[in-house]
């Protein structure tokens, strides 16, 4: 094939490709009617995975919350916040053995992190380990300086179950504290 003809074919192909990439106006009627899908503002900031997970936990979407917590852990690394949150989600999903492991790891990372201590106490209560749960709740209560009525109630319930394993309170609920930020906690009741 002669060179000038080859150049002409390449130029024609490039022109047709550029024409195909141009705005054809197909979305114009949708934009005018207000039905066009919104664009993505790439300048905006994304919401923290822990915050998303906490909101999903509050909505009772524990599996989705666990996924959000895993994404947070992938983004910011495994730390006491992410491990405690993952453990809390697994607690709500009934994965008590996994939750206990994650919460114990969180406590190993930071033995002053109140939500991890409290949530571990809840796991231990659920598994019938009332003696250890009582000790764990005492630790959480002491670290919190007695400010949380919920931790006090958890401790009271653990003591009652320890004294009388058949003890059942009329409005008995299991509680878990999930850290939302520095010093702010969200109480989640089952």
C-alpha cells in the first residue's frame, strides 16, 4: 500500500475516533428535565470508614458495618479503633469467638481503651463467662472513671449473674460501646 494512502486512512480513522468521543447531546434532554445522574465531585472528601460503620451499626446493618470497618482498617491500618469496631460488629453478628479474639487484640494494643473492654465483657456475658466478664466490666468502669451509666449497668448485671446464674432481668439488654471519635461514644443496644 502506498504511503500517502496509508496516511489518509490513518487520518480518517483518527478523525472518526475523535468524532465518536465528542458530546453528541444525548444527555441534553435528561439534563434539562433534571433527570440526569449527578456527577461525582472529586474535590469532596470521603467519609471515614469507621463513621460509616458506626452509622450502619446504628441502623442494624451489621454485615455492611463489618465491611466498612474492614475498609477503614485497610485505609488506616489495624489499630485499636478498627479492631474494637470489627469486634463489635462480629459480636452483633453472633460470631462470638471471632469477636473475643479481635477485642482481646485491641486491648493488647491499648489497654486503656474503654469500648474494647466493655465489648469484651459483653462477649464474655454472652458466652456465660460471668466471672471474667465481671472483672472486665470492673476494668472498663474504672478506666471510664464511673462516668458511663451503661458500663455500670453491665457491671451490675454481671455481678447479679455471677451470684445467681439463673438471674434474668425483665428489660435485660446487651450493650456495646463503639468509639466514634476522641472521647465520644455511641451506645448500641441489641
